[in-house]
C-alpha cells in the first residue's frame, strides 16, 4: 500500500508543466497573421488588387454597365464554383461539372421540344437527371473507393460523348432546336435568365441567385451540422467515421449538390440563348475548380469557405472582361489565370502549414 | 510466480465489492488458424485503471478490438454489466458506454477544438429548415468539460492541429468522458509522445479515474503504466502472463515481465528520465534473472 502512496506524487507531478503551457497559449499571433489564415482573406485582397489594377488601366472598366457585365460573367462561374467548393472542402473533385451543365440544358431542351410539352416538364426532368449524375458519381466513389478524380473523369468523358451523340441522334444536328415559342418559356426565363435595373444599370438575375446561394452555402457550412460534417469528411474521413459522422451520405449529397448547380447553370444557358450547343462545357470544370482553389479552398479538403469562391469567380470575371476593356489581346486571359491559380495554391499551402504547426 | 500472482488476483476479485463494468472470462480470438488471443481474464471496474501491457504482437490490439466492437471473440465470454455481449460495430460498444480513443484516429486537425469536441454529436437549436448549431452552448460546454479535465485553452477556435499531441489526446479523452463513456479504452496514448506530454496524458487518465470511469490503458511502457495503474495485465504471445493489482507487484517485477533482462539496462536509463521513480533502488540486470523478492515497501 505504501507503494501507491509513493506513486501518488508521480501522478500529480506532470501538471507542473501545465501553467507554463497555459501562459504560452495566451500569446496571440499578430492580427494580420490571424486574418490571413482565414480562407477568404487572401482572395479578397487579390480581388481588390485586380479591381484597382483594371480601374486604373481601363477607363471602360469604371462604367456601371461594365460592372454589370463582369458580375454576370462572374455569376455563371460563381454559381457552379459554390457546390464545387463545398465538394472540395469535403475532400473530393468533380471533373464532370462542366459537361454536366450542358447535359442538363440538353435534357430540358430536348424533352420539352421532342415531346412538345410545357418547358417546365423539361426543367424538372433535367433536375432529376442532374441529381442522378451527381448521385452516380458519389455512389461509385463511395462504393468502389476509387479516387473521385478517376470516377468523375469517366463521367466527364462519358457525358461529353453522350451529349454529342444523343443530340445528333435526336435532332440530327449538334445543337438543339429553339424552344423560345413553347409553353412556359417566359415563366422559366423570368426565373433563370431575366434582368433587373438598379440605378439605370441593367443586371442579370443570375447575380442575385449567385449571392443568394453564396449566403446560403456560407450559413450551411458554418452554422449547421451538415456543414460541420463537410469539413470533417474532407479533413479526416476516418476520424469523422469513428465519431459517428455519416461519411457516405455527406459525400454523395455533396456530389448531388454539384448536380443541382449544373442544373441551375444549364437552365440559365438554355433560357438565355434558347438553344444549346452540345459540344460546349468542356474545360469549364477546371474553371470552377480554379475559382474554388483561388477562393482559398484546400485542394486536399477540410479547409475553405463559400465566400472565398465568390471572390474567386469575381476575380475571373474581372480579369476576363478587364483585359478586353483595357484593349489587350484576350488571349492573355489564360496566362493571368495560371498565375492567379499558382499564387492562390501557394498561399493555401502556407496557410495549411501554419495552421497545423505546433 | 505467474500462477501465484493469478491466485492472489482471484482472491482480490472475490473481495472487491464493486462489480466490473466490463469483464472478460477466458476470452480468446482466432484469425483462421492463428490464435491471436487465448484464455484472457480481465475485469474493468469503475474508478480503476486497468493497464494492459505487452510487447508488439502480444495481443493488445486484438484485446481492445474485441472490447471496442471492431472484432468478435471466438472463445470464452465477454460481459458488460454482468451480461454476455457480442458487439458487431463500434457504435454498439459506444452505446453501452465503452469509448475507445485511438492513437491517431481521434481528431480532424484543421477544425477548431470545439467543433472537434462535438463532431458527430453536435448540439442544435431551432426547427428543421433553420436548425442550426448552438455554437455558444457548444463552446461553453466544451470549455467547461475541458476545464473539468484540467485542460485550459484560451482559444477554442484554434485548429486542433495546433495543439500538441498530448493535448489532442486529452481533448479526445475529455470528449469520450463527456459523451457518457463509462469505460475508456486508450490505445497506447503515450506511444508517440515525449516524456512531458506523456505526463500530461497520464494526469488526465488519473482525472478520468477520479470521475469514476473504468479505464483500460494499453501501453508497452511499464513506467507509464505504474504511475496510474490499479491493476496490471501483461500479455505475452496472446496469453496472460501476469495479472496483479498494484499492491501485489512492484515496478521491477512489472518491467521484468514486460522485457527480458537484456533490455532492462536501457530501460533503467529511461526510468531515470521519467522521474518519480527511485532509480537507485532498481536492480541490475543480473538481479532480474532471479525471481524478484523485493517487497513494495522496500521502495518508499
């Protein structure tokens, strides 16, 4: 029994290091460093820099109508970049996101036109198809354990072929027929592709949807259980599963969310241009992923925000239009893109290291 | 000597008035034709730390996998609250209050401490469409629970990856305690830690015991085990080599059971660094070849 008495101080002696550790914890890192560690701050500063740059360089850039065009372009990228970003935070990729937009638009257009039905029927069928593509991607990935890169690369190639082949098979052409004179078209156009005027400048409604979805995504990500799960499955899948997070449900639903985004953007394209080119959309998936990465989402998952990709997409819009307004050769756009992407990735890498540093 | 120890242990079990929460009786596990574990008796009582020691391949992992529900035993009995059970998932074990803190499977490094604390069991408020995390309550609760375990963090928003390995283990332990664990299984919590960090973890093991939890402390470090353990089970090649309560075994005997005499010279050196153990009293390698007769009193 004396043995346990002897051992008692041994148990309480380790706390001697306690107070010192507590004191160490109270030292706050500098405010600037803490702010920079936020996922969206880097891209915010980048967007401000790009804005100032083009504001100084291109007089046309300063007009309200130019801003409306930039915002419109940003919104069509931004609406898709949001679910792609959430998926990336959840640790996965979707390379099929670009062509899935066209698949959705083609489905709505052809279902409505070929069956001569109200366009809303086509819109609903397209939604089901888009969600099903997302569910398939997620299910395949969860079921087989293959990397999502591989699974969605397959879907990407598959959809690309299906888009062309089925469109040619049904319409005999590479584009769908004009649906602008069909029942319900004006209603659907009002929802997906109308305009509104603020202070004499005409804005596209997609800008509103974009900001609404971004607010919703931010709320979900930071304030709900589901958002917590997204961070967890991307950050450490095995830990998440061990503490009872439904990993499979979270991943599949994130892919379906990308499907929803593809449907929305697809519907916008359909009702903005009345017809769809079946070969489009290739390469867009990388733009969405780039916007998410520039927006501070970690390529390997577990870190990021929904606000970041908003600024990421806005930067895209500013650069692609700004080059035109500045009177430069638009071919430079991709070069800008490459530099932006690399810079953003380096910032992310640094953030991850400083955040996990002991 | 082993038989004598087990004999003494049986006497101790008979006199201990507190019923074990988890009990193994002659439990074993075979993977095909390989017998990983055979005839193991183990009792985990509330407010007691049961240390399971053994070298690599001794069957420690198999033992905890049976108790935590990852594997099923193939022989003997596994009782929880006196009734035989056979868990098919870790969730079932968790529902019976058996929580396992794995060495590296505990946290999501980039998430804040409070989010990690409640991950998978988040507190929410509000009706469904606007049901949201009750962040204020979660932070408050996490802070209180961590303080109860003696962990003081100024900023619960910091990613848990910025904490030291020992502190992360402690947060995982505090989380298991908060979510109603009655039995805590710690899988080599000090294996990857330095001496000081190990001390912090050992302190929280003691704190968990104070709160009335039964703790199964898996380790291959007899010094760590002896600091907090109430009962020691040493596994060797899948069978129980020693099962003795604290007053029946000295650190020398425990170390002797864990390691052959040759390794002990090195362990003695390590012992000196741990502190709280009288190195001078430790026998030399030659002494340990013979059965150790030193009484525990000789050490104080």
